[in-house]
């Protein structure tokens, strides 16, 4: 394998590696015919990211002939090669990546100004193939926006925040932090933002779903997208199915695939039912920020359902909001929110009595047999199946 | 200026009087060698030499010539004492070390001789502070016996390129290996990532190569290929001097001892030198 990256692309490669480091500790390198794939996965296999750099990204791209080569390297060693982005920009003219199969070394040579050459010989280990199974084009909900929108949204959440829930209706997207039932409810703070569909370049909702996923692992992609200015596309389906965020341009494609919390089957059924029985929401009245109106809205719009027993009409401080009725609440909150303004609400939540079942589904890794796959990151060559943690998910 | 109103009579008791309009011209250069608490001061009519040592393997010297000082009077051929360098630097920066233009601390450093404290008169904006720092018997600095006749390889570089390389070097590595040679690779630093050894077997190494014809290279005189290893912990303090300098000379002698000489320009554009000597870790002949 012998590749050369020149000029500004060196910095792009470096940024991609730094963003992959936010996912896992190891960098999986696989030179493919359609480009160089750099992948990472977290230890619980609930987050996966892949950057594919097309041959045109490189000024020279030669891959090992005959056999497929795959390896993994400690991501910290690779990060050390591209440690200072500012320096890279100022002094690096080109980066040469070469494989030395005898010595099990992947050599990164940075050719810098004034003739300085920085050579890093990194040891690698042979690795199994790492491919996540997902078909983002089949997902019900698709969005695209400038990274600034998502960065500005995410900035409202503390860096320590683990999980966020994203819910959508035809015209809006809500992003709020996810609070565990086990957490001390009296200290829980809920932050919720509402984004209107016209803030997005593309907003297509087919199912009014709510997905909860880990925010931390996403931040790496946001940093990458923001610095490269590439729009971010978001794809998700039902809870339990992964959420995929991607950036793409003519020479690269990055996909971040994060597992989402799955409700158990019961809940999912109820959610669907509730969607049908709810009265149509009143027309959006975003000028009305009156808290009383909000309370009334909560009272009257909630349709009784088999698992909606917990909903009642107490004041906000005592309002009971269970995971099961999350979908209904999203719709009611909608009435009192101002358009395009991000609000922070603080209210207490209490257990509904029966903690709902939840578990993050591990992403299913396995052989890809989808015939319609247009995904260049999903070559169908690998038949190796990695065991998922599905045993843990059975409840 | 209050400092200059001291009577002549006072001056006669001092064996050494050195004055600076801008104390930063002394404090900045001392910071570049302040990796230990104690420093040996040695003054001669040529100027001031301050030495800091670490376990007899590393020695740093800062040279401030007499011409740098606004006043430099010495009544003996050689005056020597030892002081706590950390305390001295704190005193020199007693007015807070403001970098506002036009604002500087004036210094008058006086020493009466053996057994007497080092007296510093510092003034800024009309406020005068007097500091007296106890002195100790000066230890004899180690003589590294590094003489120019024994130098095998010498390279003079512009500091800019070395600064960047040093800041990136994995400082948690234990050893830095330096190769200097009349043929390829000419001038090379090798860092072995010993830290990552445990998790991934031999996780590899990195090396930085400077070609002899680089425009950063001002002088390249290497007679024989030499590779020496130095403890990173010993080289780390020299990065402060590197950061201040505009040029650096790297020399090794036949024993593998390393001499790094830094050319530092102070606030007023005057030249001072800082020198580091370092013992090799072990000799590796390639």
C-alpha cells in the first residue's frame, strides 16, 4: 500500500482521525479499491464510524494487489503523527502512507517545509473486518443541515451529558437530554430545544419517532463537519434502529452510526396506537408562551392509552412524565414553544412506578447481503460475522 | 530615579554591582535555565555566568555579558555565590511582570562578598523594593570537559524548525536518540514510544530528519556518523531555552556528550547565550 496525500487534504485526513478517536481506541485501516476506509468502533459496539477517502483524495493511491489487507492500529499512535493541526497546515507539504508487511509497520512520513521529514513507523495488528450493518437510505426520517445548526444545538448540553433524545414531527425537531429513571429526580434538569424544519436544508419525516442515543460520540463528527463546512445528513428510523449521521463530498464520505435506545415491543405498539388516536394538534401558536396555556394543553391533548395511566393534571412541578408517554408530551409541548427560539425548561419528573424496559441495542455487525446497497462503504465482500451483544438485550 | 541616589560610600562596600533598566533582560534568560532551585553565580569583568545543574548529568549556563548591563562594576577578578534561583526570579518579578510597553522594572543587584546576602533594589513607577537573598557557598560546577577541539559533529540551525519538532516529540518517551552524520540521514532525532509498549507490543517509533541542505541549516559540519541517546527528562528543560532563542548550535564530541548552545535576543535586541551540556545515556555505535 502506497498513498500520498498533499496540501490541505493532510489536514482533512488528520481531522478525520481525530474525530474517529472520539469513538474508539483503535483505528481500523482497510485500503479498498474504492478508497481508503478508516473505521472505529467503541468497546460496547454501540457506536461506529467510518471515513472513506476516494482514490481522488490522494495524489497517489496504490493498494496491495492480490490480497485484501486490513489492520488495526492504536489510534493514539496515529493521532501523534497529526498532533498539531495548526502546524500541519503551516508546514506539512505532503503525507506519505506506506505499508511494510514484513515488519508489520504502517509508515506515515510527513514531508515538511525546509526539507524536514517526520517519519512515524506504527505497528499494526491484523484485524477482522469491521462493518456495521445499516441502510440509511431506507430510513423513514432524513434531514440535512449545515453543521453550524447542530453545533449550536449541542452547545446547550453539558459536555458530560451522555444521551439525548431527538423527536420529530412533520415540521419540527426536538432535541432534549435524556434523564435516567434511576437518577435523582429532584436534581434532574431537562433541557429541550426545538428546531423548525426551515432551519434545515432538507427535512423529510415519514414517522414521528423519537430516538435516544449517546451524544458524546457524535461530537467528533460535529467538529469535523464544522471545520470542513460539509453539510451533515441525519437518518433515523424507529427507536432501536441506529441513527446515522453522514458528511460527504466528492472525495470523501464519513458515516457515524450510533445505536439508539429501544423501547420494548409493548411500548412501541402503544406509541403507534397513540399516534392514531390523538386529536389533531391545534395550529401552531408560537407567540403564546403562557405557562397556563401550556398546562391546559397538557391536560386536554393527552389521549388515554393503555400505558398512559400516569398522566394527570397536576401543576408542572409534579407533572408525571413517563417514558411511555414521551411521544404524547412532545406534541403537547409544541403548542407553547416559540418558533425558532430555543428554550430551556426546568421541571421535575417522577417515576411512573414501573420503570420501562430499555437497553441500548448493539449495532448488528455482520455480513451485508443487501442487494440494493449503494453504499460504497459497504462492500459485500466480507462474510465474516461479528457477534453482537444481542444476548444482553433480551428482556 | 531612586536607585541612583544611593551614595558613593555605599557602593564601595560592594564587590559586585550590576544594574539594568529592564530586569526582564536578566529574568527571561534565567527562566530558561531554572529547572532546579539553586544556581551558581559567577561574575568576572566579562560579565555574569549563571549555572544550574542536575545530578551531574545536565548543566545549563546562561551568559550575560557586561555590556548588557547599564552598570557593571566588579572589584575582584572573580566573584562567586550560590542563591535560590526560584526566589531570585520571584523577586525580579515582584512588580507582577507586566508586559505593557514602556513599563519595566529597573534592577540594581549588589553583593558585598562572602557571607553577605545578595541585595536587589527593584523599582517600577516610583515604587522601590529591596530584597535580600541569602547566599551560600558556591559549589564547583561540573566540568564537562567539552572542548571545541574534541567536537566531532556540529550543526547550527534556526530555532524555528527545531521548536516545532521538540514540541511534538512525545515527551513521555524516556529516550531521545540523535544521529549526526556526513551522509544520510544527516541529522536525525528518533523517539521510541516506550510508553505504548505494553498495550500493543512494539508500537513503533518516530524520527525527524533534517537534510543538510535545508534552508534552516546554517552550518553543517559532521565528520563521522554518531548516534547517541539521551534521557528525555534531561533534555526537556532545554526546550525553554529553545523557545527563547533564534538560533541553536548542536555539537557532540567523541564521547557522545551533547552541547546545545542557544542564541537569545533580549527585549533590547542584545545577544545573550544559553548553553546546555548533557551526558549520553549509553553509546550506540551504528
